[in-house]
C-alpha cells in the first residue's frame, strides 16, 4: 500500500525526490504520513481537495478488502 501511495504522489508532483511516506502500524489501523515540498502541496491536495479525496478513497477501498483502515495525513 505504501508503494502504491508513493507512486501516485510522485507522478503528481514536480519534485518527486522530496516525497516521503512514513507508515505507522496499529492493530486495525495504518496511518500514512505524507511529506512533500511546499510548492507541490497544492498539487497533492488539488482543487477543493479533490485529489487528496480520491487518494483517500483508493486507500479506503483497499482497506475494505484487507479489513484494515488506512488513514492519510499530509504533513507540512
């Protein structure tokens, strides 16, 4: 899941070397902490948050299949 998230975000941004995804495992929940460069923040969030909402929807759909909950946090 982490690799998929990295691939999606790196395809969106101008500086893919600055993309880092940290995975925090819980019992039933996994939190992905996403860091991108400041100029690329708008590209990840998208207009009215639509891009990040689509990414979170993909994580949720995959989580249903694995019976786990995935949370995406974008850190500054």
